[in-house]
């Protein structure tokens, strides 16, 4: 397994404005050159902000946001991931899209819907965990509120991953929980962790200060992204360091195998 470069994008979002957000991210990503990264990670609902107006804002899997991601993945020769509001049949999903440079696409529907914002009234919950194999790494993507549920995030032998991602719209008033839980997920799962959160204020006057971060499998911070400001940062993940940690402290070999009832 070789090293992996991941790029975290901490950005302001224009409330319920797809075109404005896509133009904004196009500008932000001009500094990211082709072949300079392996994975580009965008925040939760990056085209709209964390809106509950699913019927108005949803797109299909052939929509403009998904196509924009496909173009960026091909142009950067990197996987691109982030979540959008997707309509499928009669259901609406907070769906994380993962697109490889060759256009191959995977998705993960948010399992834990944030009932305090009534997300469960406007979206359907996902039931399938996703582990993607990309450039010799196994990567598990999650969305925001999933971070609070360690059983769902658990790294088990049958579905072992090397990197877990959390893309989020996590408000400033609970940011200490975000920071502590990300460290916990890294240590207990002996995995790299990337947490990508937005900044700015949304249409409900909720403030976000980012605190996007990349952690190693011991919970040590590797990134330098500062709270409260927009930034695009690339961090290299060492395959050798991950292997060493797991070899010296083989905790995962004693992890419980289990199945979740849906």
C-alpha cells in the first residue's frame, strides 16, 4: 500500500444556491493541480447548505452537482466526494457521492438523520455502510451526525478500512463535541480520520467555524487548517505509519464481529 494524499476543502456555502456554490468551489479549486492529490473532500450538502427543502433542491444522479463532481474528478485525476440532496423514486436522500477519475461512482446515504433539525421528516435514512477500495486504500465515508454513533463507525475485521471520512455541517456551538469525537474514532478504529466541516452562517442563522482536520490512527493532528476561514489543504497519509501502529498495537484483531439490525 502506498501513501495517499487527501485534500480537505473548508468553505463557506451560499444558502440554497446551487449555481453560486458550484461557481464558488470551481474558484476555490483552481489552486489544486492535476495529479497533486488522490482524494478531494467537500462538505455536507455542498451545493445548498444544510437545508430541509428537499423537494425544491433535490437533483437526480445525473444532475448538475453530480456532473460537476464528475468533471472535477476527471480533470484532477482524483476521486471527488461530498454530499448532495438526491431524489430517487419518491425518496429524498442526504447522499454522499464518490466519483473516481474514470467516472465510476459510489454512494452512501446518511444513516443517522439529525432529528433536532427535523432531517428525518424530509429525508429517508440509508441502511448500507460503504467501504471503497481506491489506490490500494480502503475508505469508509460517513456524514456528520453519524460521528456520534461509534457502533455504526466501528472498524471490524470483515470490513476493515484504513481511512474514515466525516463530511459535515457541524455548528460552532457544539464544536467541542466534533473535535473530541473525531479523535475517539481515530484511536478506537486505528484508522486515519478526515473531518471536513463548513464555515460561515446558514439561512437559519446558524454559525459554523469549520475545525476541519486530518488525524492519524493515534489521534494526532496532521493538518494545519485554521478554524473559521476558508481553506484548501492537502495532507499525505503514510501507509507505513498505519501498518506500524497496527502491528505494534494489534487491537483490531480483538474487535467484536457483529451485525446491525436495520
